[in-house]
């Protein structure tokens, strides 16, 4: 998987390490993770030039940043498009037949909003690779403690969490803030248990509905 240090990614990693169906979990990281586990194999890489990966079965990508954190639109695109696509290509070459990827609510390659457009273009690029099974999660604003992970808090998520507590029940399920755990749990389950070929898009309401 790629993106194991992020808010959703660290939950995906925890799910995979606890899943008896997987005897090894390979993670692509720019810096080593502090955690250790008998099943965890870390590969310190540059996403600009990924090496050949060992043979794998399933893959997950939870890479993502914000324009503010990245510093520019170009730097944002290098993470949310270039690194995502490169990771998927490397996984496909390594034999993976199923891919789960964290995208975002509103992803659309035709969007006038740069963030949504890049997310949509990344989805489109993955779809064009011809994955036997591709599961795309489009969560709404995420709930979780980024600061506990050493990450910068995102104001939009804090506002979303506050609104969710006040008027969450009045919002359509697709727009309600969603916990990072729910996104990770639903995505891991969808990929690991999938009997569906082709592209499956899980909007935030579908992610919310998973037990």
C-alpha cells in the first residue's frame, strides 16, 4: 500500500495487519514508519522513480495532501495525481489484480475546482489502466485526529466536524463528515471480499452504511 502514514492510510494499514488473509503487507514510504509488525515490510522510495515491487495480490492507495500543505498546485498534483498513478502502475506490474484507492467527494475530471479536477483525473487514469477490480472511495470531510499523527490539522475538517455535531442528522448521508476508520474499513473489506469485476465507486453514503 501507499499512503500508510495518512489519516485514512494508517487505518488501512492497521486493518491489513490484523487481517489473517494477508501474510505480508508491503508499504511504500518516503520515510520509515515508526511502527513494526511481523507482517510489515517497508520500502523507502521516491514516488518519482519507483522500483519494481515484489509479487503482490491486492493494493491500496491512500495518498493525498492539500494545496496549502503542498505549497502549490503543481506540488499538490505531484502527490494526488503523479504519485497515485505511479503507485498503481507499479502494483499492476507486480501482479496485483485488485486496487482500492481513496479519492474524494466531488472528484470529477471536468470540475472547475482544481482539487476535484485532479482527483477526478487520477480516477480516470486508474480506470484506463484496465484493473480487473478497481474500488474507488469518495469520502466526504474526514473525522480523525491528524495532530496525533504529527500532521497539520485541516481547518475544513474541523469545521465539518463541528457542523456534523450540530446539524449532522439534517445533512444528506453523502455530505456528512465520516470517520477515517469507516473509510478504511469499508475500502479494505470491498477490495478483499470483492467478487465484482470492473470499477466500483463507493460514495460517502455507501462508506457510511458499512457496519
